[in-house]
């Protein structure tokens, strides 16, 4: 009977990463003016990075691929572009997770900048291969803004994780 209670408790707690992912997807999908779009961080990537650092055993590359496909659909983009970039992002974050968790927040921010930069590079290369255009330079501004807001995202999601009593 205690096994049922622990499973039920864990199921109730898994809604926190899912809910924060949905909120990030809504923020991603909010309409914005084109010049302003370059200053908006990729909220979905920031949430994926946080949960991968916090719970690396639960964040799988296949799940990131699925989230990326949803982002592809929401953004009306090339199917698979965000799926590939999110899968690579989570893979790299999982590789680094145990080390990065011990870093102070300013060093984590540098790692997040690198991860977001790699994702932006992947998306830029995909755009170049498909359209031959390298005009996606606004994507790089979003990378810097994403790194700048990382401490706030980290604090909010860490608070949510502790309130839900999710493991380390």
C-alpha cells in the first residue's frame, strides 16, 4: 500500500515540469512585432535546460524531440528544425548536468549562453541549407537575452521545484 502512495505522490509532482513547459510554449507562441521578436529569449529552451540540469535522469532526448516538434507546429516552421535543436540541446545539457549543478549561478549562465548559442547555430545552419539565407542574426540577440534572463528563470523554476518537493 505504501508503494501506491509513493507512486501517486510522484505522479502529482510530475505536473510541475509539464506545466512550466506549457507556460514556456505559450510565451513562445505569443504574437510580437518582428523587430521585438529578436529580443525575446527561447523560453522553451530555457525551461528544458533548467529541468535537464535539475532532473537529468528524467529528461530524455526523445522527449525534447517531441517538444521540438510541438514548437515546429506552433511556429509554422520547417518540421524537424526545432525538434533537432531541442534534442541536441537536451543531450548536451544532460552530458553537462552533474557538473553544472555544482557551479555558481554566474558560471551556469555562461554554460547556458553556450547551449543557447549551439542551438542558434543549428537553427541558423538549417535555415541556410533550406533557404540559402543567413539573415537570422536576430536569433543571436535572443541568445544573449536568454543568458541574461537565466538567473530569473532559474530562481522561479527552482522555487517551483522545491514547492513541489521534486528530487535533486
